[in-house]
C-alpha cells in the first residue's frame, strides 16, 4: 500500500510538476541550500523592510550573510538534510530546463510529509472509528486536489499538515487512555508529546502564533 501510494504521488509529480512557481517556495529553497552548504540560516533575498527592522533593533548585519528573519527554520532544515544526503547537482539542464534539486529533494520531501500525514489520519480514524472509516478517510485525503498540489509545491504546508496530524493522533491516544481509567503515567506522556509537536508547528509557520 505504501509503495502504491508513493508511486501514485510520483506519477502525479511527473505529470504536473514543472518547477517551483511561488516566491516563498523559491526563497525557502535557497535558504535550505545555504544551510546545507554550512553558510547558516541566511538568505539572498534581502528586503529593505528587514534591513530597517534590524537597524532599529540595533542588530548589525552583512548583506553577504544576511540573516533570514521571515521564515521559520524547521522546513528549511529538513530540506537541507535532504540536500546533504542526496547531494544533487545545482546545474540546470539547458535542454529540459530541469533543476535537479527540486526533483530529487523538494518533491520527495513533500510527498513523504503528505504520506506521513495520511498515516496519522489513518491511525486517528482507526482509534475513533474502525479500519474501514480510516481507509476511506486517507483515500479522500490523498485524492484531494489541494493535497496533491501541496505535495509538490515546495512549501512548508506539507510539514504543517504532518505535525498537525501527529499532534492530533497523540492527543486522541492520551484522551482515550485517560478515559479507560489508566494511571496518569500511561496517558500523560502522549499528551506531552502532542504538546511538543504542536509547539514544533510554530517552527513551520509563524502564522500559527
């Protein structure tokens, strides 16, 4: 099932992905590359408003190593890990226009995160209902156009979905165990884990603050 799902998302990527098409995705990609190359959490996308903010707060900066103060670090860190492991060439094919890091890192990362989301949706639905409802829930999730698009968007939405689904699942486990009347040590760790994951979601999007 996992292999078939991965193949389905891979086929969608082959048919639909034509490169990153949003400013945010491109900016996060270059921040991820900087992290992978050991340059730190810096950006080449320098805005006058960001320079003004740092100056007003007494922070010195070098335009050659300008700190990224707009984007949360978790998603770029994950992508940077993928870049360091896979080491894709950063040259663009003149004939095809294909930029390999997008195909070899960003798209697989997005697909894996969406699949992780589906796993936690399945586990949550199975806990609350049954296997049939869980299977239908995951199928509906995977076939949603918005989910398919996000899997290849290069945006941190897929990571936010995975963290949200994981936090929900562990909260459900904690609630059900507490309802069963077990001791606090048998349900509180799951609730704590849910809280930690929810906090981690803040490192995916500052809009969640």
